[in-house]
């Protein structure tokens, strides 16, 4: 029977039905059709989390296609926690949010369509009574205690933070409370007037600006456990009883009890939830009796439930042996028998591939077909000759289906990719259209391309309907997974990062030390100042309205800079010396750039059909930065000027794909490509990557390195000479005299700075002959990039690949049990381990210790005192998975990408700097697997306070890209040195990075003949109290950030924008804050009119303009004449105005009115 005919079966009161013969995504299609006939809630249970995610994606696709008649908000994924049972780790807040949102909607009896893996439905959660008691529904205008709300947020697992950026955080500032609740995708801002909710707004966590006014909000608990006074007392009683039962010592559990007493949500506290809440409940307890259950392969679900139960019990026994008083499995999970009992309480429909027991009247076969089994992907003899193989076969097959009156739907992951597929179909003379839904399916004369995630295609012969996804169309396997969207990384203002004793740079006075913000009151005028200390203990107080003159110092290699002396001449001399050096360097860059632009270049056109198919077959989705880099390269290659572009991006961020697009374009133009790499390891890795990527296309890739036999090398050299090898990859071996190309068109250089002087000279010669593309993993900061615009062609890839999981980081005491568990866990899932031990003297002892712990595994040692050949041989073995655990110093090849290595153990992590830890950790977590970093330290007593801070920061920075704003300073400076030369690194240290970039930008503009804007800093002292009171913006870092942004604003629109944001985030501006905004406006006006000094005295204010001020004498005379003698003119360009008995706001407005008269 067809899916369309099954609906009458649902009208009968049958407790169980089974639909067999369902392939691929046809199970989700069937679920969509069932939902069209059934108004009751539906729970679709899958055998695994991965399968649940696939079904969820398929259902969303069919919903967008118009085949599932429910709102997208009604389709939910109820996931299992992303941590193993009884692990000392809490589940990801996004997963908890999804689960609690589902439970809340179920309590409201909404007709949801829920997809859940069997582990999730077995896992118990907050009882309904607790969820209801601790869920807040807040309306505008209602009475509510702000302090009471904050206390309940703490009880339900929310964390107090100075700035709300992540789910589960809240902050309080004056009359405003911000919270990022479990429900919804935006944080919320609650503004109070006394104990009344004055307004409710949603806001953007990146900009911190309100986006929408709301009338009602829901605030669910932040975790699946609540620590109130009542639940904490219950937990302590239950734990005492459990400790007595298992015979553990209560003294050893003192920390646990203290955490509960102090309401600390320590990692893994959720596993103790059964002690806090009387009777945890499962998802089934929340379901309405009429809920329909759809079971994806019921036999698999039953089998997985038994295995999961056994796994839970094994983990429980291990924790019990260690003396942890955790609740028994029955308190936390349903047993397999209890699961079957819960299932039996609801009507069920099985969705399965094979119906067993065909005589059963409740089993029906649905005639869907697998695309693979219909011969769709089995090419005929004629097809094999097709130059583009798979794509040509499928395109032709789609054309045949359309001729046979089949309706064809192709699912594409992105709009950009959908356009590519449409173009490919057009190239193969197949009529197609891009559509938002399947309404176009009424016409079977053309294929329909839709944007959406469909996991596996299928065919419905009786309905003459075919679904397939882009992987099936293109013959690839896209690396994708369910993606928890990372928060956008908001670059912090550098002054907002300032800590006591940090170094700062004052434009006029040089490098000093920041000692904090200090409030000063002089002659009844209050102000807040940056307290800076210079050489000899000299103090400088910089008023907050002059913060535009101060930057945070960023130097090289964390070395302490030389502090300047107030009033000395050393700072001016340093600036002059750096300026001269930068000018020489910039002139050389400009000359090189101009000379290269004068050379003739080859225009690389391409077979657009084949190139489109090549880019469409990329197994990932391009990130925005990657897409921009590809566009830059293709534009360079299509111009008449030779390309010389540098592409910068971290390992795994997609530089190689950029290079392969360029190489393919060169090959399509009959030109050869040489890929130069500094090490044999990189050569081997690139060879594998290029070989796999170009396999479906008529491109021959070869490699030259010392691991090849002489005969193999001779064959490659011959192929390069006669042109039969299109792309050759190699080390400096490619630069030797016996290498000759038939027609070289492109040279790709990976990490050029690591080649020797002789090799660099040879590379420099290539730059005059062919297009050159250079790749580097050393970050080049965007500030420097912008400064070098028009001097060096740069493309920067900063955005991480979509779906990459953050590395889970643990700080643990060194011990055999930790090492054993970490290594075993990784090897059990088929991975490998990096073990970093940075002392060569004891590294072999560590290797022996690991071998004794795990005698069956393969261990190797690598360190910097080994010979290059020996080191490379070990690394090759590691890459080829001939070694399980590599114990090494920090010399491990940073450019090598080994996706199978997803656990790193760092011994004595307390001895590493923050940027070192970040770099090391960045070498894992590049595959689909979750990565783990174990930072091993000695006993806490041996850790310094700085080491504790570093380890805490690196542990908390789990979001991808977060390291860019903390560890990147050292890396950026290293990148600047690589790009501009070692000498410039010293200049960066002398001036600080930001100041250095300003010097470069100004110098380049001058050398290019562009107008250089002179910096003009008016001196303004209005003797008014102008600052942000501490009670208005309590967090000093936020105060500094807002001060810097306000006083750096260079026009009225920017000031108004900052003012609106301040009022939005912190409430109505107090008088002192309003005066500061007025001072910022005064500064903008004074700069435009070149008023170099505005000085208030007792009863008057003096305005002094410089000789270039755009002020006409007749305007001055008009102003003085109309002032009724309250304004006097003093030649050449000075005005004195009376401000007797004026309040602060009136003084400021009066001076602004005077300046407005000249605009």
C-alpha cells in the first residue's frame, strides 16, 4: 500500500500498528503523514541520539516543504544529556534548555511532535510539581520583588555574571535585571520601578541592545535540579543516609555538603537530583494519555534500552567503589521493564524496515524504495565514460525520471548550494526550479530544489515521487552534525579587559601601569580617573573624558615593557625611531607591490560547469570568511595582474580548500600547480587531502618527499616535466635543479616563514613568473590587515567550521586513575591521545609509567633533541595510527591536522602560559567527535595564584573562537613579525600593538599620497561632575568599556547610539552621566571647530581656537554683539563667556550653543 492509503487505518481503535518497508527518510515522511491525520501529541522514539537528530532534521524539512501541517515551534528534539551517566560533568545548558522547554509546553497540553532517543525517555528529570513551582510567568506592570527574583534564579541554577551573554546567566544593575532563561532564544531585560515590573524587553547578547518590547515572559529553571532551602535540607538528609548505607566516611564528603549548603552548582550535581526532589519523573509522566507513540525500529529500541541499562549499572558500580554516595540507577533512569510498561500505556505505531510476522493483521507494508537498491547509483557501461562520472549519471537519471512523470525533490543544505545544484542541472539540460516548498510538485515537468536537511533519499513508485539530498546528487558525504549554535564572539574593548597592574599606553606620556579607577573630588567637582603610575613612582590621573588618549598595552612574548618617565623625552624618541623604521619597511612593501602589479599575469578562466561541480562536491559548508577568501583568490586569478596573496587561518579552518579551488582553476586552464610545504609530514598530509578531493575529477596529483623510493621520485619528476602530473606536492625537494615543469601556472606555499634563506630566495624568483598563493596558520590581526590595505593582499579566515564542537576541559590532580581513564576512553572509541610532558629529562619515565598502566597500547616519545628524520618517522607513524599515545614536548607539529586525536593530557599545566595552553588545546577537536583536554596539576597547595587563574580561565573558555580575545595577543604579534620581519616585533614591543598599527596606517597613507588626518585632541575642563556612578554601572570593566566607547565617539550619531545603549542596559542616566554625555558632544564640536582649549574658571569659561579654526571674524562679532556683554572676544581667537550661578547642565549647554553659532 502507499503512504497516502494508510490514513483510514488510523481511524480504527488499534493499540498497535506497524508500517514496514520504510527506507531512509521515509520514516519521517510517514510520521508527517500520520501527523496530518492525528490531532493528539506525538512522541517519536529513536534508538539513538544520532538517529533522533536525523529524524528531527527530516521532520523540519517536511514541515518547511508544506508536508507536515504544524508550526516549526511545535516540533521538538528532546535530547539525552551530552555527558555519560555519573560523570563529574553537567549537561550543556542548550540541551537542558531544550528539554525543559518541551516539559513546560507539555504541562500546557500543547499538541507537540517530539523526537527523542530511547536514552532520553529513560532518563528521569524534574517532577512536574517542582517544574511548576519554580517556573516564573512575569507580566509587565505586575508587582515583583527584584531581590526575590534574583534569589529564585540562584536557587534554580542561574549564575550571577557582570554581563549576560550565555544561557543560564543573570545580572543586576540598579533597577534592571537581565536574565538568559532556558525558554526562548534571547536573553530578557526586566526593568523595575520599585517593586513593580515597569517594562520587559528581549535583547541581543552580542550588542547588549534591546530588540523587542514584551508583555509577558516565561523564566524556567536553569537546570534540571533546584537548590532551595527545602530541597537542600532534603538532599543532606538523603546523602547522610546513603553514606551510612555504603559505609563511606562523611568527612571525605565535606566538600559536597558545603557546596549544597552554599548552593554551589558544581559539575555533575545533576546526578544527585534524586536526593533533592522526592521522586524524579520521566518524559512519560508529562505526556497526555492520548499521546501517540511512533517507534523507529521497536526491536532496536528494546535492545538499546537493555544495553544502556547495563552501561548505567556498570558506571554506577564504579562510582560506588570510589565512595561517591550517588543515587541508585532506578532513581535516575527507567529500567527496560519500566520502559515497556510506560510504552504500553499509549497507542503505538511502529515504523520499520522489515515487518516480521506477515500474518499479523496490524502490520502493513509501505511501498517505499531505497535509491541505492533501485540502481540509481549503479552506472552503466556508457556512464563510466562520462567525464564527470557520478554527477553526470545522476543528472541524466533525474532527467529520465522527469520524462517518466516522476516528481523529483532535491534537498540542499544552503541557499547558496541550492543555486549551484540548479546550475549543474541546467548544465546537464535538466529543467529545475528553486522553490520554498513542494507546492510546485503538481508539475512533474521539472525537478524542485529546496533548502533543507534531508538525511537520506527515497522513492515512492506508486505516488511517482522521489526525494534525494545533495550528497546523493553529488556523490559525497557531507560532514555534518546537530549544531549547538555558539554565541557570537564580541570583541571586547581593550580597556574593558584592563586589570590592576596591567600596562597602558598614553599617546602623550608613553607606557605606564594601570592601578585602577579612582574617584577624585576637587573644589566640589567629582570625577573618575584612570590612576596610572610611571617611572619613579610618578602618578598620572587621566579623567574619564580623556580616555581616548589611552590604550591597553599589548606587547610581545608577555615581556614586561620599559615604563616611561613623566615629562621625559624617551617616549618621543621611541616614536620617532619606530616611525623611521616603519616608513622604510612600508616603502619596500609598496615598491614590491607596485613592481609585481606591473608584471603581466595570466587570466585563469575555467570550464564553469566542471568548476561548479568541483565546488559543489566540497564535503563541508563554506564559512563566510572562507567564501570571501575563495572569492579573493578567484578574482586575483581572473585579473591581468599576477596573484601574490596570503591566506591566514587556524588549522582546520579551511585554507587548504581555498588552495585546492585555485589549483583546480589552474588545471582547468592547462596549467600545472606546485604545492610547497616545509616538512615531509605536511607533504604527506596535503597529498592525502588533495588526492581524495580530486579523485572524482580528471586531475593527477603527485608528491615528492624523501620517504619515496628513487624510482617513485623519478616517475613523478618525469610526469612533472611532460605535463602528465597536474599538481605536485613536496618539500624543498621541488626547488632542486632537476625539477622542471612543462607549464607551471600556480605555486602554493604553506608556511613560507619556515623555509630557509636559500629556499626563500628561490621562492622569490617564482613570484616574478607565476601566480603565488601563500598559506599560514599564524594569525594576522585585522587591525594590521586594514593598515596594510593596498600594500599586501591578505585574506583572513577567522570563523570556525560550522558544527565543530568545543573542547571539554578538565583541571585534575595528577594520578594514574585519571591517566588510565582518559586514555582508555579515547582508545575505546577508536581515537588517539596527545600526552604533553615538557621536560625532556623525565619524558621517558612518563612513557614507562603509561606503558605499565596500559601494557597493551602503543606508546611513542617525541621531543626537540631528536634528529629531524627520527622525529618525522615517529610523527608519520602517529598520523598513520601506528601509535596510540604520543608523549611529547610542545614541539608537536602545530600545522598537522590529525582528526583521530581528540584527547590531550597536559602534565604540569600550571607551568604553561595562557596562550600556550590555548594553542595546545587547539590541536584537538577538529573532527566530529567531542574532544577532551585534561590539565594535570600537582596538589592545590603547590599551585600559585596566577596558575590557578590561568587554569580557571582556560577551563571556562570552551566556546570556539573565545581564545581569539585572550591568547591571540601573543599569536597576533608573532604573526605580525612573520609578515613584516623580526625587527618589527621589537618595535611592537616598544610602542604597544595598537599604537604600532596606527603608525603603520598613517605611514602607508602618507607614502601612497593619501591625505593624512591630523590627530586633534582638544583640552576641555568644564569643572563639572561628569562620570558614571559606581551604583549605576557597578562592574568596573563595563564602566571602562562604556567610558572608552563614549569618549572615542567621533560624531553626534555615535554618541546618541552609545547614550541609547547605556539607558537601555543600565536605566535612566543620572545627572553626572548626563554631564559626561554632554562633554562627549562638546568634544566632537570642539574637534570640528579646532577649539584647542575650553577652560572653565570661577564664573566664566575660556574658549581658545587654533590658527586653522574654520571661524569667520564677522561671525565672532555677531556672537559678541548679541550676547549682551556676556561674551568677550580676545584676539587672535579667544572667547570668554560668563557662566555665573549656572548648574552643570546649563554650563555645558551654554558652551555648546556658543560652538553651534560657528557651525
